[in-house]
């Protein structure tokens, strides 16, 4: 799946790492993630609530030729909302 390079899982381990490295409190991290989702920078997976994707309009990891495929999946995903 071409999403793989743009995906991250915000599980307890990653949350703890973010909290430890930034010194922020959990509510600040949660609010920031929510803000990034609202602005379309991150896309939250509806099925797997801990999965997030970097919006390929702004960020993309992988082959340039796969970017359009990833972007079209994001568009399809948003339409299905």
C-alpha cells in the first residue's frame, strides 16, 4: 500500500516518546494532533483510530511516481467520509 511511508501509529510508546522529548503535557500533544487533522496536514484513519497519515499534498515518502496514487486514495478516502 502506498500509504505505508506516510503512515504513523500514535500508540502509547510514540506518545511517551513525544512527551519525553518535548516536555509537553499529554493534552498539548493531543490538541496539536487534533489541530493538524482539522487543517488537513494529518489524516486520521477512521477504522484504526491510532493510525495517521501525512497528507501527500504536503509530505510524501516514497517514489515520486507513487505520490499521485497516494493522493488519489486520500481523495477517495475523504469522499467516503
